[in-house]
């Protein structure tokens, strides 16, 4: 390593241009071999830096989204599921609904792929550069209850409030206390018409009042969720049960 090259690497480190630093030797060799112009060489190393930053931002946002697993829409089993198909999925991937702060609500019994759809849409949104936060309802309620006393919970709630898309999964699988319901209502009110919310639930609208324990509050909550929204009611046989049946056979 000559002195000039070492000084260049040191300068790149000081300027935090890690994308260029990682590709510098390769680009210098390619430029010397092809007698590349200075302008083209400069363009190549700047492109390397931009690509590095885009990938780093993607990985950071992907990690911060808190997806429990990575599930893509092209691996979703549509067979046997009614209420959401490939055309519906394709229609959502332009993300016009996200730009317009519209909500997506997925209802239906367990095992039909509601969470898969939500994660698949969330992953594509991250790829498009949107900030996404995923939380299961039980985890979200825990965060809301502890946000005033735990720094980590407060930090997470602040990220949720600043996200372009908030995915709330598995509403209805666990009972909701009155204080939790009020905190959840306040969160949805904060997000209303500012962010998009994707919700999955195994309970229909008519069961939400009993689940939340307050009919008036639940009506106001649903009013905010349903305004500017698309609703998908999924029916069919659980794909997990179908797969189990195949294994048994």
C-alpha cells in the first residue's frame, strides 16, 4: 500500500465515505486497465457510495421494522383462500394507498395468511424506502403501558408514530383491559390521517366492542380506522390445517 493510497483511505474514513473505501482498490484497478477518464472514475466511486448508503438504509429500516419473520407475497398460498387474491396484492403494490394515508384491514380466522400478507406488504414498503413498524397487538399494548417509565418502550412508540406504515397484527387473540383499550385508541387517534395502518384480526367489527370493553370508544376507534380504508374479509380453510392433513395422509 503506497502512501497516497493510505492517505486517501484515511481521508475517506474521516469523511465516513465507507462505500467508496470498500470499492476504491477495485475501481482504481478497473480505471487503470481501461484507461477510464477522471470524470467516469469519479462517477463510478460516487455511485458505489450511493449504492452503499441505500443498502445500509434498507438494512437499518428492515431491522427497525421488527418483522418476526420475512414473508414475501410471492410465496403466499392463495389456493383455498377467498377474499384476497393475486390481483388484490398486485393492486396494493403501487402503494398509492400508503401515500394517501389509507388503512388496510384484514379479517378472518387463523391460518389463512393475514400475517403473511401484512408482512409481505411491509417488506415491499421497506424496499421502496418507506419507514415501517410491525407489532403484534399484545406487544404493542405492553409498549404503550410502559412507554412513560421505560426508555426502550418510549423510543419504540416514537418510531411507530413517525413511521409511514404501522402494522398491528393479531388483534383479538388476547383480552384487552380498559386502560389498554384507551391507550390503543389514543395511538390510533395520533396516527389518524397522518400515517397508514395495516391491521389483522380474527374478530369481526361486531365483536370489537366486547373485546375493548367500551362500545362508545370502540365506535370512535373503528370510525378512524375505517375512514380512508380498504377492508378484506378472508375466508377458507387454514393452510396450516391443510398442510397437516397432507402430512397425516
